């Protein structure tokens, strides 16, 4: 996915680091440190040298209980910093809830509006609509002054996901291109630590919306709660660990105070791997229960995937029933797609997958013929090539309806490691027509 931010285009296949630059007297962890414009600009340049791709400049603290800042005062604080950094051809994000501040920042060269109020203000939507800037849409229940008084959710993951989907859709309806939108679940904004942890451990649900997802965990109170670190300045190691975990779940923009520590942590990010699983031979099934038996066999395989070394399952699509492809004289299949983070090299992973197939009675007699279980490596991030044993990406991914539909369910707009969009083959030209069970 490419995130378009004014004159900057970011490939989100590799996580982007956004350095936080608070030009405020009262931010929760660094208030007053960078009130001087020269010091702020110097710190912004330092963060770029340390590996940040974007500098996020804010002139209003939105910590819990904070009072609003007059837009004129907010602009007075950030104007020289935004302009100085933008004049150096850097990507500058302005962290503001005020349309007039965002407008001024864009006029002096900012490329992103990072709005903690989620573009609720129609005036902010208009500012974004008349520019080509990137837009970060954040979820916040209530307002900073009162948001932590009693946040209540029936299902925090579903409610935040649906809110962000609705706000992003409204931006698109206003004429803002989808490729400009990034979503942020707003950890700690109108959420208890426990609610935030539940949300952050289920970020893959937001990834399914098909927008770049931001992780802004840096020094947040939930990090202190989860890792038992009271002092915000001492939460950087834990914050970097949270950033890595979020990126493994699919986040691709990391907003952080400590750039070098975060960059170092992200070096441990494991490649994303997509597997296609299918079954059309039910070993044990009562009449009329063949579909359930095939699903059970796939679930057994998924259970074994959970035991692979240096591997974590991230997401799994629904089950799809599909027509047989290539070799048509056989029973219908049940298929799904699983995403993993995996540290095993592709050929070593393939060996483990063959072992799982064999353990579930896979017999290799007819090419594309009946099988109790089939596991294909569809794509392995950063690996493109072909050997007699394995070709990556799988050469038939895009022509198989039973692969394309479940894959795009969990990763909308996905492109293979060689740059091919998964949806490149029209549905009516694909083989193995599939429908969700």
C-alpha cells in the first residue's frame, strides 16, 4: 500500500517511523523541553538522522484532563518549527484539532494532518479536501478534558473499528482519496488501560479495513500499566516492544518519542507470510457432514501451525467452499487463507508444511487431485524467486478465486512480494469459483 501525503509517497510494506515533536509547555512526558523553536527544529532534524521518515509537530497537549489551547496560540508555537522543517524538504505532520491551524501549516509546507478528533469538524474535512495531504484519522471517545472519566464500551475492538471505518468512508465521500487516509485506534484516548490493551492486541481487525494503521503507543499510560513502569520517560523500551508487536499485527506507521530505540526494535520484525489451506477429502464424516469434516481437518492443520518455531499466526480468513480447479473430476473444496509472521526461511517452512500435510493423510498421486489437506505458501514478504522446490510468490495466486477472496478478506488491496496486485485477474476469469460459508 502507498500512503500519499502531499509531495511524499510512502510504501507501507516497511513500517514508517514518525518522530514526535511536542512544542508545548504541558505535554505528559516532554512538556516544555522543545518550546524554543531552534531547539525544536534541531530535535526534529536529529530524529530524521536517527531514522524517522516523518516529524509530527504538535502545539496543544491532548493528555487526559488537558485544557484546550486557543488556535492562535497553538499556531504561534508551531509556525516557525513547521516552516523550518518543511523548507528542508522534510515530511511534516501537524498534530492538531483545529482547521485554521491545519490550513496554515499546509500553506507553509506541512504534508499530513494528524487529527486526534478524527476529522469530526466539517471545516477540517474541507481543509483536507482542498489539499493533497495525508490524513491520520484517530478514535477518541469524548474530549481530552473528560475522556478518561468513565469510558464505556460493549466491545472496544468492534466499536473502534466501526467508528474508524465510518469516518474514513465519510472522508472518501467528501472527495479525499482512499490512498491518503491512515487510521489510528487512539490508545489511551477515552479508553482504560485494559480496554486499550484489548484493542492493541487485535489490531489485525483494523488492518482488514484496508488503510494504513498507525501505532501511537509511545509512553502511553497503558504501556506503564502493562509493563509496570510508572514514569513516562522510562517507558521507551516497553513502547518500542509495543511498536514491534503492533507492526507484526499489521500496523505500518509508528509514532514515537524515542526514534533510535524504535528503529532498533523494528529490525526484529519478521516477514509476513500468507498460506493457502484447502481440503476436499473428509477422512471421517457422517453423510451430509463432509463440509464440517473438511473444516475440522483445516483447523487441525492450523493448530499445528501454532506450534511452528519462531512463527505466530496473525489472522485467518473465513472458510470458503470452492469448485475444483484444473482437475475437475473430484469433490468440492473448503479453503481459507492464514497470515503469519515467520522467522523460518521459506524452504524450511515448506518442510514443516509438508509434515503437517502428511500427518493429516495427504497422498500425492494426482497433480491438483483430491487431498485431505493442502497448504501452499502463497507469498513470503521480501522473497521473490524460483527453485525446483518452491516458487515465490505462488505463480497461480491471482487466478484462483478460492485464494483471492479469502486473502483480500483479511488484507484488502494486498500486493504480492513482486508487486503484483492480488486482484489483478478479474473475478470472471478466475478458476475455482468460491463462496464464503
